[in-house]
């Protein structure tokens, strides 16, 4: 089996940012099972407020998540994705058979990336990544991954299409759609342009009391896919700061050059 390439690590990180800025919730509220009561939200603002309240990730404790990732393109590649964090701080590591290819520290306004395959380090503010996608925060990326409504998307002008059960927002070059079930769980994000369509689907049936997060399926315009299956989750007081020492011999580059 081939070892994951540098471009695969880069694509994994940038997909989430592109979805958020060109363009999830899981726990249904009790009693909201259909459109037949006065308590059911019927406007876009009411639905977004309902989605906001469904985020159950503990903010007061550090968490660890482990995923099995499968990339289906010209060839299939399987690797492990580990995430640890607390509120607006994320640590992300992607590796294969014990070999770590990428490590990231994602703060609310800055990123620190180690590309171990090329012995490179990228450091800088998130704003410097605007060549790849508009700036986003760690909390937004995590919300997309776990199936919650990203905080930065609340400011977008949304319309509710009840017949199709779609929450829709418009940007200059894109249409953003959140597809909902009748109990107001988001099952899919769609980012639609004149040329391409991206989608991010959640398998809500996969969640369990042990790992209460959905399986995630990124679908790209070229028909390639990245499937993330959650395997483990734990909460506690973990110290992640020692993971981010800059190794000797790494070339330090501006974050704006990451991915090019």
C-alpha cells in the first residue's frame, strides 16, 4: 500500500477551510420530530438558534479524538488522524503505520504546521492563508468535523426552504446549503458554484454512546472522497504543549506558502 503523499495532507486540511468560507448537529431537541407543533422552529434564525444549542462538546475539558481516514482517488490510501484540543485550540496529527506526515497547532488566529515528509515548518496568522481560503478559526473546523453548526457561519444571510428542508445562504460566487432531517439534524453541506459542487455528508447512524460523533464523507468535484470514521474519544486534562517544539534542521517558511 502506498504511503500518503504531501498533497493528501494538504488537501485534508484545506477542504474544511474551503467549505466554511465558500460556502452537523446531531442531538435532536426533544419534541421536535415534525412540523406539527408551535415549538418547531420555522424561520432561518430559529433553526440556526436550535442548531447552535446542539453543540455538546465540553468546553471546560481537553478532548482527544482518533479517526481512521480513507482517501479514495486514483488510488486508495488509509491513514490515522488524531485531534486534541480545548475550545479554540486544536492539535492535529496525520500519520500512516506509525509514521507521522503532518502535525498542526491551530489557534484561533494562527497556525503552526510541521510537514515531516519535507522537513518544513509553516508558521503565521490564519489571515495569511487567504490565498487558499478566507480566514477561519479552530472552533469552526472542529464544528464541521463533529457535525455542529460553525460559529462563523451564523453571520451569513440564510433562507429556509421548508419544502426541501434546506437552509440556504448566498455568497458572490457560491451557494451554500445545509440539508436537514425533520428533527433538524444537518445531514449534508453543499457548496455549489457555476462549475463545481462540493459536499460534506454525515452518517448520523454511526454515532454511539461511546463515540457520539458521525462518520464524515467529503465528496470532491473530481469524484474523489475522503471518509473519516471516528474510533475513539476521551476527555480529561491533557497537556498538548510539548508536542509543538520545532525540530532541528527544519526549513521555516511563511504560512502563506503552505500548499503551493
